[in-house]
């Protein structure tokens, strides 16, 4: 295994925290190659009229740097 790098991404979803995590990885994979893992550091949600309207995650994505 070579050198690994970690980036931090904020993502959201109207469906749930798992979907927000998937969105983070999907968006990062558009420009980042060799993603190895995702670590969900924080979860939060926005509330409107007493109901959750958006789920948010703060994700750390680890990927391998090519030589």
C-alpha cells in the first residue's frame, strides 16, 4: 500500500444519513480515484415545522495516492 490521503466532505440527502454518506462517496469519486474508505465524523439534520427535512453528514474520505 502506498501513501493515503484524507479529504473532508459535507453531504446531504432528503432520504437519510446512509444516503447522505453514499452521496459523499459518489460525488468524491467523480474526481478522486482509488477511494479506500469513508468515515462519518458527524451527523446532523435540518428541521422545518417539527419534521426533519434534510440529513447531513461530515465524511472523511480516504484514498490512495498514485506513485
